[in-house]
């Protein structure tokens, strides 16, 4: 059933003349919008009154930072020099080639800039952002599935999918594994945490998000085929995704401990 679904999908959402819109691009757009909606509704539930304009300023800053950071990290850590030889391909984001780790770094920087412009508390805004971010992650991984990229190792399980670029063999739909772990399940867990009374201190949600993502990514990488240009690192032991995710687990855990000890209250404006 999943294999039939994949082969019935088209990476192009629609096209009109010279304009072509891909599901991959729409995933970023709708992911940002829905994240903003969740942020707004959550801060209202927390008793804050952050304006829509201020939230939109931060979201726009995060999106720009995310796109730039995700692309730069992919070029540096996954490109193997290809983009330096083909610089025009740097702009071809519709072909994929985005790194979550770079997107996280870029998004944080963009968000901090937006918070300073609007005099918002960066710690609380970061927590609000990661409560909604799993939706964007889920949509992004589903777009990876539609594109037929980032597939997994061969499998004989009934939900295996034959991807055109993966040869005539059924493979783990690792994109959907990540969509479930990093998207659906993480979103549900963050929603539960965001409703706890009293509110968890600043930094707790960011710590949980980073730790969860790192663990989920490391686990899925065991059934996901690494980028062809890199393969397995250190004699076939780990992938680049796992190498970049391990620090996230450590940083996230440390952030949770620090947040619970510091007990900085959530607040909207500085």
C-alpha cells in the first residue's frame, strides 16, 4: 500500500507556464506558518499577549536563518566539494540538500535577531518555537518521501518502498520513520509538556526538543542509507547524521539540567 502511494505521488505540486511549485518548497512555507500558529496559541494559553506582528518578525527571522544555515551545513558537511565546482547548484534547493543541524543553528541565530528587534525574551520564544517545530519537521520529511530521497536500507517488510533512485529493491521508508518520530510523536509530547502547571522554566522545551531529535535521528540512521558521496565514516561505523546528532543529545541533556536548576520563569518581553 505504501509503495503504491509513493508511486502515485508527484514531487511537483503544480505548474503554470514557467512557474513550478514543488511540495518540498510548500513544506517549508506551511511548516513555518503552522509553527507560528502553534506559537501564538501556546503563548495565549500561557497568559502572554505577544502581538502577531512581533511573532511574525521572529518567524521570518527563523525561516531565513534556517534556510541559509541548512543549505550551508549541507554544502560544507555533505557536499564533498561538489558545490564549489558547481556554484549555481547551491541555489537549487528544490533538489533537496538541506541539513537539519545547520537549520537549527541558523534558525536560532535568526530567531535571536528577531527577538532583539522586538524586545522579546529569546528563551521563551525559543521554547514556543520548538513546541510547534515538529509540525514543520514532519512536513519536511514527508516532502523527502515524495521526492524519493533519503531512503533506507533494503527490507522485506510489507511497508517497504521501491524508490526510483534506489534500484529495483524495496527499502525502508526512513523519511516516514523520521516524520513519525521527529514530527508526530515529538509534537504530542511537547503539547503535553506545554500544558503542565506551573509552566516549565525557560530552556526546558528547547532541551527536550534537541535531545529527542538527536536520539531519533541516531536511531533512524541505522536503517537509512547515508549520502552516497560520504558513505559510512570511521571504517563503516557511523554516518555523518549520527556524528552531528550525538552532540545534540549531550547539549540538549545539559540544557534540560541547567534549565531545571536555574528555574528562569517564562516571560514574553524583556
